[in-house]
């Protein structure tokens, strides 16, 4: 029997600019989840950890991040757990990149890297296993990650055969310029027991009747538009070469996206109560605002109010203007008139987009007409 833990797309050291001042804490959260992954591997007594790409967010990670990663693999090695690494399109095999410098692993006999384009198979004799893969040099390519592997698999005499690939599944409508592959490509790997995939940031099972193939997703969410992050895959291949899959949760963060129609909310208070139902120290919330802001809610103030209740919260304002500017009497020699004239000039110059001009105009008109503070 062979036991494998499979994860990918960890993106250690990623900037996470969308998280602002919380980015550093989130990078540390990812490292903590990787430590948990290592602990699970030891507790489960796995034989092998598979890492098919994008362990780092760049081909040139810092020494601090590479040392952290190396020390975790040393911990696995001390427990007789092997690791096989396939560079992805973020940490690819550029000249001088991290995975072309395998001396960082100090010749540890339990750490294996696809460190050149020529290396397409790694044999681990003690496990009766060969792992097949193609390394990546370019960030984008239209070439299948499995090119040339079926021929090598046909010649392999080891009991266990596993493939690693970093690329996009074209049958799901994913990008076709990031090492795409199809169902037909997977079926050419039918003589293997498992295909360990990387590149997609959410858990995704793309198995065919002839081969098991899984994206585990990132161990913590990487972006808003891919759901299902926070898991690893525990793979068991029995003595009679039957493969079973278990999805195991390791991540702690949850990314939530919510669309709010401003015309349907009763008040700022009711909106706050609804949003607080989603709150928590592990919650990352992105809210898209649509419709007309008939209640005049100040969303910058709302964000400031809710911030302590979430790891991170952000508003994407797609709302519409509520002020009918054609019905406002802009009298000469007033602050309101000068304000409107200034914004109209900005609009003509193209310095700001129409949406920004419209919302600024709306807010200014509402405040000035409400307070009647319009005389110069």
C-alpha cells in the first residue's frame, strides 16, 4: 500500500496586496497551515508528499521563505517521508531560480525535485514507485503538461506509477495558455494510479473513468474568484492498485463574496446585522454593492465600523447615482455651483472615470443640499 499527501499552489511569500495592512498576517497564516499539513502527513503515516507547483509565488523567493520551506521538508524526512517537487508557472525553472538550486536541500535523500526540463521521471526504489512530470520554464504555454509521458509510463516496470502536472483543465473552460490539458490527455495516463494536479486554487476533481486526477486547491484562499480552497488530498493506493481519495481540511480562512442590492435593505442597522452573521477572525469578506443607495449609507464609515469583526472586509461599489442632477438649481456664486463646475471639468479632461465623477458629485450634492451650506 502507498499513502500520499497531495497539495499545491501554496504561494509562500505572495504579496496579497488586496489585503492591505493584513497581508503580512495572511502570509504567516499560510505558513502555519503548511506546518499543519506537515503534521498531518506525519500523523497519517504517509509515504510521500507531492507538491505539483507554485509552492512559492516567484521563482526567486527570499532566503527566509526558502529556509522555512526546507526545514518543513527536513521534518518530513526525519520521519522517513519523501517529498517530490514539481515547479509551477510561478516558481518555474528560470535561470537561477529556486528549484534549479537544489543544494538548498543539502542533498537530503528524501527530497526530490524536477529541476530540469530533461528530468521527466523520478524513481523511488524503496516505494516501488516512479513519478512522472514535465518541468516548466515559461509562465504561460499552450503545451500539455503531460507531453511525452505516456511513452515513459509504458516502459515503466515499477508497481506504483503517479503523474504530476501543473496546468489548466481546458474542458472546464479554464485558461488555454497555461499548460492546458483535456479529458483525452488524462485518458492517455490510464496506466497510472493517480494524477496530482496543480494550478487551480480550489478543490476540483477532474477524474475520468480510467484515472483519478485531482486539484487539491490552495491550503488557504488565494483570490476571491475561486472557491473550495483550504484542503489537501490524502491518496491511498492499495496493494491491488485501487486508488481512494480523501479531502482533508487544513486551512483556517474563509473567503466570502456577497452581492447586496442597496434598494432592498431596510436600513444601515439591518445591513450591519446581516453582515455580522458572517463575521469572524477567519472571515475575508468582499461585498459588491448594486442598485441605488436610497438610504445614503456611508460605506467607508461602515467598513471602518465592521473591520474589527473580520480578518478583512472590502466593498466593491457598483451602485448607481441617486441624485437627479438635471433638477438641481445650480445658482451662480455658490459653493455647490463651483463644485459641480469643477467636477464637470475633471470629467471632460478624462482625469477620472465617469463612475468616480458621478459618485463624488452625488455625495457632494447630498451633503451640500442637506446642510444648505452652499453660499460662497
